[in-house]
């Protein structure tokens, strides 16, 4: 056990969950996000919710942040210079031969993060085997350093061909840049990724260089401000590939934090799915600016080993979270064809939806939901009183343009928003041959419980789960994030006894590097877990399948035949056939996982004050008319109690909208299980 604080920054609110291991209390808090200085919102949340004496004895501060992601989305990162092997200067611009939008004739790739004048070639060449074909020409690096100085470059990415096989030239280039007086950040590709595929590795290195300065300064400021509050424990940040890393490691590997924020909710969903013994889960995390969805199978979020953000590949472990601009703050507008659209533009935290009364005047999903009565009393946990008159005034903009009543416009906004979210879910289910109707929908985030029954009806899903403290659930997911390091190295070799011997040698090096990478005070070293995976393929193929391999202390002891049988089963499950060709190892993957102390939560009822139940009018989408909805404080519901819709369940961090054709039952875990009224409990 250990006292710990989890803080997740969203586009509109910064959420905090604090667990006190002495009193066994769970405390939630929500404050407005401060986009220009996100650490201000974090410190405000901690200062308002956690007593100073408790901060002083807190063991872990776990953080989900979008600072790196926002730098990419806003194109507000560092001015980057790139050193690359002569002949590969334009790899960032040539990209791959495929298109992100296959049928869009006007699609254009995103512009590279480094302009051509700052992509400078260096004469050198290392072969895939690690042998040196052309020694590094030092004068090329010195000439580039002068160009970078003249252009005001603050961060340099060095990505030479096959540096993963032999990093000598990159290390030499780094030393020369320093010798020439360059004082900015330097990202070396072999430290970022040990894998092949030149475009992806160069792009990942550039992204690391692009966000490094902003991420480093943010973490440094936040760490200093936490220290001023009295915190002296372990500050950790969520990794894009699940788990957490120390602030020190995040400063060295900022590219691993790009999806830090959205991953926290998927991690929490995995932990709760394991607790509830649910094998197949779809997450629906609806915040103020975005909708995030992820598959959780067998209690674990699905992880890939190459992510993609704003059209750019990131060669890193990556929880497969899909995000679209659809949330409570998504703005409704009329497009050039006269059709109603919702998002991706968002009112965000400043000025926010019109009903916040903070200066926003554009109609949003929150304004539409408030007008339809879906928020019950209309008071947020942050203390914000929603203004119905301002919401109606904003909605009139689109209603007038469509020659509709305000109520019809509000219903249209809600239906379009739910359809957009459902389409994102279909991308990770139906398009992969997975039937969402056979899965459970986990709805959380500030607006997730409000959208849950609309999504369930759209997707024909018969089981919805609303976790405890849904508005702060991503922050809750942070509290159980194990400390994790991961590394990979490409080495193409046959899947046989000799190949396994070489793989074990590589694994030894990788785990040694991971041990050295871990900085700061961490949990018990004795409980560390070493996990191994191989990227395998049939000889002659281009792409691979990643297979978990049984190991003892990070060393593979099983036979190549046993690994082949596992690969064959997975290949047949994925592609419905197998081949007779030989199989080869392409990359070896090592993960070092240090579990944090067990988090033994006690279910806490949050006092809501006032009456347990009252009634308010709200619109029913199933009945197509306004009905009288029961408004019930969720904290007053007893374990096993069943509630028939129409009803609105209020709590501190979210509001659950239970339409007339659904009912909810309280699970012993504190979660709400929602199902169609005609379905058996």
C-alpha cells in the first residue's frame, strides 16, 4: 500500500484522484484546465483537494499529460534540425506510398516537422549488419552545426541509416555538435528506437526532438511546484504504451509520453475489466474536447508497436486508442453544403460552452444536452452552474440557419455527436471483424455516462458499464499504472536454435539497458517482471506479427518449435490460413515492469446532500418526446439496487442519462451495469 495522487489533464478539466492508504479514503477533485500553463491547474487541483501534511507523505504522484501531444497538434514545438545519411535527406517528405485517405483525391500529407533547408546530409554509411561502409565525414557535421547556429535551431535530431545496428556514427556526430558549441537538445535515433524502417525511425526521432524542450520544461516546472507543496515522493508520468515512467526518464524519452493522457482511461478500464472478469470491452471516454475509444481484451488494452498521430508514425509501444474531436465542448456548425456538423472544433476550457457563462457563444454538445434536460440539476463538480438561457441563445444560431426549433436542433446535435463516436468505435471493431454487439461498453469521462445509452442504441450493444467516479476515471486509472520500460532491436534471423541463442544475447543487452534507464526512487526491485515478445513473419513477407514468448527472468528457455506453434495459431486466427514457408525473427522486444504496491480501494459513497430523489422534465430519445425523469443521487443507491429508466443519476464528477428503454443495476464493485429494459438482469 502507498498513498498516491493521480492527476489527468483534459481539454476542459483537470481531474484528480487521491488515495490515502492510512484512512482508506478516495478523494476526487475537478478544476478547470489552464491550457497556457497546464501545471497551474495541476497544482490547483492538488492544493485544493489534498491536505499539506498528506502531500508530504504521499509516495507516488502519477500524471497523465497532453503537453507533448498538444505540441504536435498545434505545431508549437522546437525548431528542429536533422542530420541524416547522404541520400536520405528527403525521407520525411517522401514518406510511404500509401495514402491516409485512400478515396480522397485532394488528400495532402502533413508537412514535415523539419523544413528541407534544415535537413542536412552527412557522408557516412553503416550497413544493416553493423559493418561500416563509409566512415563519418566530420566536416559535414561541422558545416551543419554552423547552419543550425545561423538558423536558430534549438533541437537536433540525428538519424543515420542502420544506426540501430551500430550507433558509433551518431555518437560521434553528437560529440562534434557539442564541440562546435551547440547547447540545445540532441535526439539520437538509436536511443529512440532500435528498429528498422528508415522513415518511421527518422520521423520518431524528429518528433522526440520537436517535443523535448517543451516537455522537459513542463516536467521541471511541475516537479518544482509539487516540491513547494511538500511532495517528496516518486513523480511518474503515463507512457503511450501503458504503464508509467519517472519524470527523469520522460525528460530523456519524451516521445513515449505523446499519448499519456488518453492511455490512462484505457489502463483504468483494463484494471476494472479484470476485477469484473469481463473479457471483451470497448471504452468510450468522452471529455470536453475529444472522444477516445480503445479495445480491452482479456483485461488488457490492445498495444501496437507503431502509433500514428496527426498523420505521422511514432515507432514506439502504443496503446491503440482512437481519438476524434467529439466531446462536450464540440461546436455545432453549418457546413458549406448547408448540413449540420458537430466538431472537431471545440470550445475547450476557454471560453468553454456557452452555458458556462465564461464568454463562449458557439453552440456545443453540452449546450444541447442542457437544453434537453440531460444534466439534471445542471451543476458541475467544479462548481460551474450551467446557464440554460445562454445555451438556448447559442443553439438558436444553428436552429435558425436550419429553419428548425431549438429543441429539434439540440436533438440533431446529440444524434450527430453519438453517430460520430459510434463510427470511431466501428473503426476498431467492425473494420477488424469484431462484433461490438458482443462486447461491453465502458463509458466514462465527464460526458461518457451522459452519452452511454445513445451509443449503446446506435451500436446495438446490450451491456454498458459506468465505473465509479466516471468523470475522474482516467485519473483513477493512473493510480495502478506499473512502472514500465520497454526496448526493441531489429535483428533478422531464423527461428531456430541459433536464432534463439542470438535473441537471448540481445535480450541480455536490452534488459541491462532498461535497468540503467530507470532513474529516481522506485518501488521494490525484487518484484520486477521481465517480459519478452518476438516480431515474427514468414520468410519473404514484409510485415510481422508480435508474439508473447514465455521466458524465465528475461531469457527464452522454450524451444523454437513451441514458438512456431504459437505463431502459427495466431497467424491462422488473424488471417484464416497458414503457410508452409520458414519463419524468421525480425525484432526482439523486452519489457521491464515494476509493479507499484497493491491499491486496496474501499468503495466510498460521496454525500450529495438534499433529497435522494426528485423529478425533472427531459427529452427521451427512445420515446421521441419529453418525459418526467427521476433524478437520483448515485451515492444513495445500494448494492444490487435496480433503477428503471427514464432516470438521471447524479454524482460529483458526471451525470448518467438513463433513457426510458434502459435500466441500471449497482454492482458490488460500485459500477453501474446498464442494459435494455427487456433484457434479463
